[in-house]
C-alpha cells in the first residue's frame, strides 16, 4: 500500500531519492512469515519505514544528497539500518536531504526539490525534509532522520509530524555518514508520539562500533507515551525558556506556543519561566563548531575512495584530481562550510574562534543543567516562523541559519528534545519543542503524549 502511495504522490512531493520496492516487498513477506510463526521481534515488525539517505545500506545507494557520492553503494549497513532490518521493518527507500545534512530547507540537495505536502510551494524543512514529507504525504508511516542542529525537529514542526532528537550517544553513529560528529544524532520520526517511541526503542542501544556510544538504558519510552496519553501531568514541572520567543517570531507561532503552554497547565503541569542566558549565543557557537568538524570530516571525500572522480585522465596529478572532484562534487553550502571551518581551525585563529565557541558550548550546557535542577522539561517553539516559500532564503545563508535558532542549544549540550504538532498558523503547521536532560528521553514521550 505504501509503495502504491509513493507511486501516486511522490512525483509531486519528491520525498524519496531511491525507492527499493523489491527489497521492501521481500522484507514485508519475511515479516509476515515471522508474525505468522509467532517470531516477530518487535511491535513494529512488518511496519514499513523511510530512511534518510545519510545511513549506509548495502542494498541501496547512499548519496547524502551529494553529487560526490552519486551511485555509491556502501559495503556495510549502518547500525541503525541493521537494527531496523533485525526488527523486521521493511525499508521503503532513501529520503532526500540537504547535502551532507547542511541546510534547513532540503533545497541544498544536489538531486531534487522536496515539497511540503501542506503547501507544495513551501519547504518541508531540512535537512531531513524528505523523511518529514514522506510522513506528511502518507507515503511512509515511520521514518528515520538525523539531528545535528535541528534536522529532525524542524522538518517535523513544519509538516505536523513528530520528531525526536535522542540524547547524544544513545543511537549509534556507526554507518551514519558524518556531518559534525560531536553533534550528529540519528532519531525517530512518526505521525504520533507512541509510534515514535516504539521506533526509538528499536534504534537505540549501546554500540561498541561507535566510540561515543553510551552504555546506559534508554528507559521505557513506549510506557512513558502510554502514561502520558492519559493526559495527566500532575507533578510535572515545565520551564518556559525566556530567551526563545518574542521579537522576530511570527505572531501565529507565538500564539500557538502560548496555547500549548496553557494546555500543559490544564493537564496539571506546573509551569514556570526559566532563563537560559547563553542560548542567545548558540547560533554563533554552532556555526563555528559545525563547520570546523565538517572541514575535517569531509576531507575523506578525496576522489580516491568513494563515488565521483574527475580529471583522472593521466594528465592530472592526484592533488589536481582531488581538487577537480571536490570542485565538481560539492555544492555551494558545503564548500562555504569547509572554508569557514578551515579558517576557524587554522593556527592563529583557533583560540579566537573554535576555542571561544567551545567555551560558549560549555556555558549552554550549564544553562541546561541549572534549568533542569528546578524543572523536569523545558519548552519553546521549534522554529521562529512556519514553513517559508521555496527559494525564499536560498541566496541568504544567514537568514537560513536563523531558522535554527530554537533547536541548536539542544545539540550543543547533547540533551534530548522532541517536536510535537501544535496546531496551525494561517493554515501551516507549528511545532512545540519539549527538551529533557540527557538520558531522560522518556520525559519527552510522557509530556508529548499528554499534549498531543
Ligand atoms: N540547519 C542546520 C544546519 O544547517 C541543522 C542541520 C542538521 O541538523 N543536520 O547545520
């Protein structure tokens, strides 16, 4: 049914870069057989899923939305891919994304535009716009994204779907092609909070093949969602972040946020205002730390090991082949970030830029720690406005970066957060962001399900 739906709607939406119909049907048949034999390994056995094209898959190309990896079929499955297969979730295909997960609108994909199913003249969010658009167009019931600075939560917010950025280190990065390693985290996307919790349980867990993987239980996430669904938040302390709101936010977004806060109060939560003074500097710190890591991580695309190779005609040196390939294979945003990062890390500037940004990162983590000493979760809008028009910000990188204002602090601190649908503003979806301490992801599901 989902493959039919993709055939019907995806020409207009552009959520998928690759559809693996045969593999998905074969996996669905294996899942049916397992269910019939009483051997299903998960409550999601047989439920199809869309996978962001940044996770390696042995049976499908993995491009990361980049020409430099066009046609590359990896020799191994990512841990997340392997866990989905082991739990019996048929993989429908690979979804579109901003090149190497850099962007906020999916317009930085080298391959195609993805449209927001709510208004096809608007962006589906980014970098994981393909996964969110697949959910919102009903061409997948579940999806996987990655969130380095908001790429799960922000597309969820603008498409009225649910997206969770798990605690850093709880979902393996093995086989997740790196953007910024200290920030990247895979996570679940769904149409409801409970679906998302069930998927989160499938993909989480310690992995010795990821050196930053945490060996700690993630908790009973589906149980927390079921508890929350009863709608009672008595005893839960909710902090409204003073710094995330006010001037520059669309009035409809602020109105939706205020209504969400009063819903939480109605459900019995105790709501207080909490100041996180260093969140104001998150954007500046993130856009130094991320490009620094990118400039180092993307050095591996050297024309020798993967995908594209340009100028290999005997007339060029290895260095020239590398330069020609990177010139042709990377898009403008990726090049911009490699240059910013290379500059920020260079001798003489390191302390002034990267070093300062790391200090700000620590202060942001301390703001979270101080806040979580007095509240269980923090809340804010996910984005300052609803989905903007395709093309509106492509030529203005700073305006594009500003769209990430509310989501970046979470990644810098490594804590957990969810975007849950919070109604419409002028006909377009708005998201509520819920943030929880590291390893307290269950609180997101309790509060999210109570709100939903
Ligand atoms: N929009 C942010 C960026 O461009 C976030 C990206 C992400 O989370 N992958 O860096």
